[in-house]
C-alpha cells in the first residue's frame, strides 16, 4: 500500500472522498461533531501505510491511529506537536475536544440563524465572521493536535466545511500543504494565537474569488 504521506492515486482519491463528505454535510448544515472529524480522518488514511519509523517514534501501532484520538486506548501516551510546540497532553485531549465541539456547535447555530441555508453572507461583517470561524476551528484543531498524525489535513477539512456551510468556496486547499504564511500561522496556533490564521485565510479567500 502507498505511504500515508506520499503522493499517490490512493491518497488523491481519499482526499476527494473526505472533501465530498464534508461538502455534503456542509450543504445539509449537519451539526458539527467530533465523530464527523474521525470519519474524515479515517477516510484520508484508507488503504495507506503509516511507515514503521513513524509508528515507532509515536509509540503506537497502525491499528490504533485511524480515526482515533490521542488519549484513547493504545494512544494514552502518544504526544505530538509541531517543532518545539507540543499539542495538548494526551490525557487532556478528550476534555479539550469536548470544549471544541461545544463551541463550534454554538458558533454554527448562531450563524445558521442569520445566514439562510444556501445563501452566502449578506454583509462584510458576516463574511468576516465566517472566515474567522474557519480560522478559529482550524487553529484550535491544530493547537489540540488530537490525532497521532493527519491533524493538518483534518483542520483544513474543518475550515472547508465551515466555508461551504455558508456559501463560500473551500479556499484552503487540502494538498499540497498551503504556503504564503500558512506554516507560520500554524506555529502561532500551537501557542493559542489564531489571529495569524485568520489573516492568512482572508488572503486565501480573496485569491479564491479573484
């Protein structure tokens, strides 16, 4: 099977499938849940091999990774991060994710009430609110780093889900990894600062519609 991080037909198909699932959920305005993200994650890893050196570094086995959060059985001591920044400690991931889910559900419920289904934001303020929610969801997912791997891809799927829910194009590409300040914004997100992500996303959105 192809490597989980190498360009391959399987990975391309997996990302397309995850995108379609997130698009359909967005258009239907399904309630955002952690289970939804687990399904996206499992889809992106379908029929791909996680290299043995990665498994050894993370102290996990292949069957514990797909669609499962750190802190769950087999992932109790799995700690990950970006560079010098560590994600939420494994034993605290469930607690952090519960807060994430509650907040994203509350935020989408508020926007659902003022942006009719099938419509785009009617004002600049509403457009900015949607982009900022895309940024917060992405940055918070990156900060928590709930999966053993594949967190960036899942965060980008989350941002596309929010964008499409409110009539915007999925302006954050899944692959290749975005550039133009995206990496620096993710590093800032690891410290709890999601403002750089919002700034990068505003540029991405303007580029997507230009």
